[in-house]
C-alpha cells in the first residue's frame, strides 16, 4: 500500500487503527466484561504499539507520513477512562462510539453497520486468493 501511495504521489495516510481495541470492537471481547475486558484491551494495546511502529517504519521508507489519530496518547487515555460497560453493551461492539456517532448526526446505516475485516471489505482477500504462491 505504501509503495503504491508513493507512486501516486500521496504524501500522507490517515489510519483508522485503534477503536476496535480501545472500544471492544472485536468479537473476542464479547465474552469479557469489567476488569477482564479492560485487561485484555490493555494487553492488545501493547501489541498494537508494535504494529504502529512497524507500519510507521514502512511508511517512512516510502516517504509517507502515517497518522494514527485514534492512537494519539490523549485519545488512548480518554478511551481507557470510558467504563467497560459502555464499550460493550448488550452484545453491541464499540457501543460508546456508535452512540457518540449517532449524537453527531451520522446516518443510522453507518452507526449500526457491522464490522467487516479490511481484507474482505476492500476485495484484497480475493486478490490474494487468486495469487499463485
């Protein structure tokens, strides 16, 4: 992605990484609550930091500025202050973000849209499956 962005003259990319961990957006979080959920989120944040460094190094290699607004320390600190029962409520992942989006006027179809993995939503997985390895 970074190589292609460089070829197209793109100088910066903004990611959406973070909310799926910070606000319990992954299916694996559904079985957790309270302190157990918060501990799992904190553990996953450590792994995400490794991904952030790797992605930043790759972007930098191609002269791309990579911005991760949801991983800025102020946002991470805020998200960690949100009670776990507002992150995952009645089986609804990212409950807090969905409610916030609704108050900001996001269309209902966006607020309730289920999570779809990047590789599937972009068609990337189909291309990978067609490749001869």
